[in-house]
C-alpha cells in the first residue's frame, strides 16, 4: 500500500512563512504527501505544489448552524481537503475531547468525503502501567461504535504515543512494531477489513529516524509535527517513506 506522510502544522505559520515553506515542498513518486494546516490558511493553500494533498486539523461533529467557532466538514470539502486529523492528543488533553466525540468527528468528515486521520495513543503513565494496548483499544472501539465496520476500514489511523509528541523522544522500532501489529490485529478481531487500513506512526519523526520507522511492518506512513515545518526535513522524511520497502 502506498505510504502517506501528513504534516501537522499545528498552530504555526503565517502567510509569509507558509509561502516560503510551500516553495520548498515538491511531491515525489511512491508516497502520498499531505499538509494539515490551520483553518485560515486553507485559502492560501489553494495554490500549492501539484499532487500535494490538503488537510485540516479538526472538524465539527455538527453539520451546520448555531455552533459558534466550529468549522464544518462541508466547509473543509469546499476548500479541497482530502484529510482531517481527529482526536489528536492535544485536542483530547487540552480541549477535553473524548473517545466518542472523536468518532462523531470522524463520521462528520466521512459524510463529506473527507478521510479522517484518527489519532490514538497512550500517555507515559499508561505505558508504564502496561496499558498501552488497552487504552488504544478503548479509543478505537469508540470510533468503531460510531462508524461501523465498513467505514472503519476507510479511515487512516495514526499511532501517536503522547510521550513521543514534540518531545524529541520517538518510540523505539520495537515499541512501534508491537503497537502497529496490535492495532491491525485488533481491527481483524473486530472483523474490520484491516489489510487496507493505513496506520501511520507519529511522535518525533525526524530525517534521522524516519527510514528505520517506515521500515517497520505495519507502519504505512507518518504524521509529522515539528519536522513538517522545515521544508528540507519534511522532504527527507517523505523520501524515506517512498524508499522504504
Ligand atoms: C504531532 O503533533 O502529530 C506530532 C507527531 O508532533 P511531533 O512530530 O513534533 O512529535
């Protein structure tokens, strides 16, 4: 399956900085590349390197109406978003998003033809307590409950251990390998068509560790935070994904 590398710009950027960064991005064969940008920059990103997919970082669970501050999936679709991140750990931890809300956001996106990148992952305390897969299973189960099996097979999943995000401390190859196989196995157990589900790894991916992470079985790409803001680094990570066998 073709790997996907998605950049998560988070709340970074400016019109000038984005212009410079976009000038440094070029799509390569053998990998799908997306940038998930803050809402106001979706307009600026209407002009972007050919083949670069556009994404957002959140979406409302609601369709339309009196929901001040929300952005609907229909709006994202109008701006050509192919992807939207849902359930990022920053949204879960800082904005109180729970497992079922993440599922409803994924459903709202899919209703408008946008592929949700559903983030799951454990905190360090949960890992230390030996509960990583338990937590991830709970997060996935809520999304499955909302979407059903068929739609669940069409999402992109991102395993993002909370302790690895923005910390400079990536999960090890063996930790990633265990969890990604665990996620695929969990999907199979739930009788979701697991083979076509792309499972991205996210958490301190850098040009230096990208190749070894993408070489792990069941790692189908990456969700890249900090390094996606540096054109040269993001391109090196995309190249590593294209070259991984
Ligand atoms: C992220 O925010 O999704 C992420 C993976 O961040 P970083 O690459 O900076 O750890």
